[in-house]
C-alpha cells in the first residue's frame, strides 16, 4: 500500500532523510519511531505531498506520489502533529468543510459526521467554536476529521500526544477495528513506545535520517537481546538526548534567510 | 463547485463572526471621509471645484475595497500560523479552486465593506447622480476586489510572516492608493505624478467609480474598463501561479 524506495531529502547541506526504503502492506498498522529530528515528520510530509523528495521513489495506493499528487491526496487521511483546525468555525463546520473538500456525497455526509463526532464524544459540542476546545478535544476532532472520507491510508503523526488514557484507548481500538474491517492501512509515529509495542504490526526505527531497524516488536527485541521495545529502542538509537525537534523545512528556511542577509 | 462554495462560505462566516474586523475596517475610511471631506471641503470649494465630499466618496470606496481585499492575504498567513493551511494543502482539490474559493470569499467581504462605506456616505450627505448607476459601481467594486484578493493570495503564498506582508502593504499598496486619483483630481498635478497615476491600476477603478456615481470621468469609461480588465487578468494569473507553489 505504501512503498518507499531510496527516499532522500536534503535541505542545503543537511540531509533530513537519507536513502530510506520500506513498504507497508494493506491493512497493516505500521509504526515509524525515532528520536526528535530523526526525519519522521519529513518522511510523512513527503508521503502526503507537502514536500518534494530530493531523490527516490514514493508510491501510495499504487500511485506515484510526486507525479500524481491529486489522486494520492484522495487516497489518504492525515492527523498532523500540530493543530490544523479552523478555530473560528464550529466542530461540525470543520467536519463539513473537510467532507465536501473530499467529495463525500451529500446524503452520506451528515450521518458520517454524526457517527464520528459521537465516537470521539464531541457530538454534544458540535456547535461550539473550536477555539473554545481544550487540546485533547481538538485532537479528537482532528482524528474524527481524518477518518471522515474513509481513506485507504491513514497517517497519524503523534496522534496521542496530550491525550488522556481513556481517549488513547478509544483511539487505538477504533483504529484497530478500521484496519481489520475496512483493511485500512495506518502509518503512525509516536514517542510512547508501549503504544507501538501493543498496536503496531511492524515497526521501523529511523535515526539521523537513516532507517536502522525494521520488524515486529518481538523481532526487534530478539535481534537486540532485550525484553521490552523501549530497551530495544534505546539499544538501537543510544541514550543521548537529541536537540529539540525543529521542523527541518523551517530550519532550512531560516538558514537560507540568514544567508540572504549576508 | 461545492468545494469553491464551501471555501467561499468559510470566509463569509469568519467575516460575520468577527465584529471587530467589520468595525475596524470601517473606521479608517470613515476617518478619511470626515477629516478630509470636511477638512479640505472649503479649500476645494474655494478653488471652484464644487463639493469635495461628492468627489471623495468614490475614492474612499475604492480604498475600502482595496485594503479589505489586501487583508485576505493576511488571512492566508494566519491560516499558516494556525496550521489550517496544511489541511487545505493535502485535500484532493486543485490549487486553483482553493485559491479562487478563498479569493471570492475575501472579495465578497471587501465589497460588503465598500457598500457599508457607501451607506455611511449617504448618511453624511453624499448623493449619487443616478441611483441605478450605483449598481454599475457595485460591478466595478467586485472587479477590483477579485483582482486584489487574487494578488494578496499570491503574496500570502510566499510571504512567511505578518511583518513581511505589512511591508508590501506599506511600500506597494499605500503608495499606489495615494498616487491614484482617489483623494485629489489629477488635473494640474505635476507631470511625474500624472504619469504615475496613469500607469496605476487603482486610478482607473477610482475613475470608473466616479463615472458610475458622479457621471464624470477623466480617462473615459472605455479606458477604465480596459485597464480594469487587464488588471484583473494579470493579478488573477499572478495569484494562481504563486498559489500553485505555496508551501505550508
């Protein structure tokens, strides 16, 4: 469903993603793990047409991501790491806008919105402006929105950041049922390794832009001789603390700006 | 069409929900009308040119539409800062439709603002020479609004922050406005000023509005319409091309 071949992204001298290859099968729940600044978000941005790769091939749902962005956009849904809602619209209006942009049929739109808003327990608040929502509520709304058009592939970039245990549990059981019933493919990133361990079918670990390990949680544990994914992860990536995550593209922009000033 | 409509509707909803924006965007033209209209009225009359308020109102309406339309570009920068822009960039809708839906919405709100100024002007004594022709003025306002919202979406596509956007407003749009014939007649001005006014697209919209509302024109209606059409086509092309390369 997702094919990544020799993917590389450079921002000037900085290589954010370095010759990465992996593939994700249909109906698979796939985790992309790595320390801050490892290249996870950059990889997702390229897969979701927001960024063009420097080199390499990307295929999603059998379509070339670079050559056929519009068709690719129809195939996936995404929950971004940072908020991407219109806070001056209500929860319902955000859903409606999204549904129409994705061409969800008129008859289907209202029942689907209701189903999803009920699922994330925001139906009672459907007519409230999003600016009055807490961080967790916004997150839930984004997740509901990402599922509205029944995407074939769902990208979740740190979807559970700032969510309480109940909501996380709800999210993962719903995502799990979607992969089973609708054969939806899910690629997610997270810093909660227990989440990856208990939900992901397979896990890829990237560090400094390079893919360093790929396999199921038990395979990763076995290959490193550890007994939890967290230990395996630390074994593979080392325990030094990385600098705060900077959006690689943003970093490049500021470098370029600084150069232009000189 | 549904996608263009919903993006248009988003702008309209946001406009009517922001009372401060409506009031704020009326404040500046009102100040111009009162301060200049009354302040310079007697000088204008003494110079034998008649009623300055009558002359001024079409200029101030153009001003309102111009700056309200420029504000639409700032909305794109706000969308980028709040993250909503990303959402619009991954949807399976062509960049052109996204651009045009938003620009039409921004243009609609700008024309509403311009019309509000018209009604305020009526309250302080302005009278159009022919009421039916004010509908033609509405068409001219729409043309200006769409041209400028297209332009400002193009600017919003590559200017990253509000400061950069303000700089374009200060160094490009304000001069174009002050050097058009909006505030003073272009007869008997120095040659350099006349030349600038003649290559300035804003001058032609102002002139067309005067034609519709006062029945007077400097460049002639044909030249006005030609200049406005060229401006609209050029700026829409600019906006479309820039928006295609937009980055979040």
